């Protein structure tokens, strides 16, 4: 009361009016700008539908909307995409100009192929599961069946690719088929008759190194090592088994590697590939610089022109920048072309639609032996111990017997293992009717049919071996 009595009525009344005016201005400001007045907004939810609100519609702060903005897919709640992160999508920008990023086209193609194969397996699994269970199968049952279908498809793909790999690793030498040379030097030689290749080499010279090394690995390094110890049937069988697991388990990782490589987002692997490109650039720079500064003046007696040296350095630096930006993606792209061309289509590329070459390769594999044979008079080497004591010789003899029906045996193993998988508790949902019995019948029925030619072949081999041994004994 004392404090109240110290002020006159007029002073108190004036203070009250000033406070009222100030509060009113703040409310109007907040209402107009909606700045920090969170209660005025509803929680954003993609699944919710807009509700009718009482009172005036609150427009977002500092974002006048036009009819064009409202209809644009890039506008969300009145804001453009650039209002959120300040960055335009490069692909969208290129598409607006009528240009499509080639890398994105390749990524779309890879994803399309991968998604198409998954959708095909999904449809087959759904049809089979729902048909056998009278529409009682659930998602887990379909997923299990789809997984087992993928095993069969992996074996089919592995059979095709094994023959293509065997062709470029071994059989090319049998029929004296010369493979295309994949190397930087070959590209430089071709550029003399096709000058447009010089533009390609300016940007991607060091990227050629990756398919070149991949080609040497498949056509020179692995065959040279394998021929010393293993026979052809053993090498083919190992390739076939490894490829089955590759297509089943590593196809997804390989897809990710290709996409990340095209996007230049390979992480540690990308750093290693970039480091290799830098080393190649440095070696090329030093070699060309030595030739220009040292070797040429010694031969001609003419000192190098300074302006020419400046242009040389600028050219090499520009090529380094190009290698940093597009070197790794192009290297991954060239490796992808190599795999598609050589690994999947080598037989077709070099022989066309010649089906008989597969039978010729098969006959060659049956008769081909390992080039390495432990010598009696030669000094004992590590390969002698490996060959004699590791069991490789016995395994190769067994593979020679089974190789004639290798694909049949592979499918029998897959069908039996997946059939056993169906019998495990909880693998197939209860209440699915005859689904379990139907799948077991299909698996073991097919395995039995495939086993008939395998048993006939084994019986024939055993009869041949027994008759041969009895003839040798009588002699």
C-alpha cells in the first residue's frame, strides 16, 4: 500500500495504458510473422490430412506463394528445396536443361536389373507358395521360398559364367584364339588412327589401368599359377562353386560397389584407387618430363623451350585434376564393361552362336592334365609336398569322375539342403496346409530325377575301372 500511495492516480493509469499498448503490439507482431509462436502450427505428419482451423490462415514467414510455387513438386509447406539446404540437386538441374547425368543413367540401369530380378523371384515365390498353401502362405514363407529359388538361379548363372571364364583362362590357347589386348598403350596406338581417342585419354588414361589389371589377372596370372598344380576339370569345378556363392551372397555387395564407385563414394577403397591413379600420374609425369628435359636435348642438342615446358606442366596438372574428379568412377565403369563383356559374354564375342564350342571345351577338360608333374630326378620343391601330401591329387581324381555330371550334382545338393531346411521347426508357418509337403515333394522329386543320370555315370566309371584293373591283373 505504501508503494501504491507514493504514485498519483494519473501516473498509475499512464503506466497501465503503456503496458497494455506494448502487449497488444507484441501479439500483433507474433500473429503476423508467426515467429516463435509454436502453438499456431500443427505437427508435421506425412500421413495426416490438413484440418480446418478457425481464424485466419497463417502464411509462412517471408515466403510469398505464387500459383507456380504451390503447384511445384519442389515446394513443401511454402518453401522451396533451396530454402532448406541452399543446395540444388545436380541431376534435377541437368534434367531441366535437357541433359541427363551418364553416371545416373548407369546407376538407374544397375538398380533396374537388380530390382527386376528380385521382382521376378518374388512373383515366382508368391505363385508357388500361394498355390501349394491354397492362399494361406504369409510373407515369411514367401521369403524362404524366394531365398531357395535364388540358390537355383545362382547355380544356373555360375554354370554360364564358368564356361566364359574357362574360355579366356584356358581354352583360348587350345584353339589359338587371340584375345583383344586391353592396355593403355594399345589405346594410345589406336588414337593415331582415331584422333578422338586423344580426348578420351586426356581425361581417362589412368582409369584404363583397372580393367587392364583385371584382364591380366584372369587371362595370365591365375591360369599360369593354376596350370602348374591343378588339372582343368578341378579349376573349372572350383570356379563353378565359388561363382555360386558369389551370385548368392555377393551380388548385392557388388551392386553397391558399382554404384558407390560411379558416385565416387567408395571410402577406403576409393582412397586406394585414387592413390593408384596419383602414382600412375606421377610416374607418367616423371617419364614424360625426363624425356622432354633430358633425353630429347641430349639427342638433338637443342635446349627445351621454356614456354613449351610451361604448357607441358599445365597440361599435366589439368590431367591430374581430371583424374581426381572422374578417374575412379570411370575406372569402375570400365571394369563393369570388362566383366559384362568378358566374364558374361566372352564365348559369344569370340565365337558367335557356336554351341559346339561348349562340347569341345568339355572334351578338352576331360583330357587335360596339370602341366606340373613332380619330377623324380629334380630337387624337391614346395609344390611336390603340396601335390603329394595335401590330397590334391586324390581330389582331382574324384573331380574327374564327377565332372561329367557336375551341374546335376550341384542342383541335387542345393535341392537336398533346401529340402532339409523346410523340415526345420518354424521355417514354414503353421496353418499353411499342404505347403510344406508340397515343397518337400518338389525338392526331393527333382533331386531323385537328377540323381538317376549321376548314378548311371558313376556305375559306368566303376565298371570301366574294374574291367581295366582285371585286364591289367590277367596280363
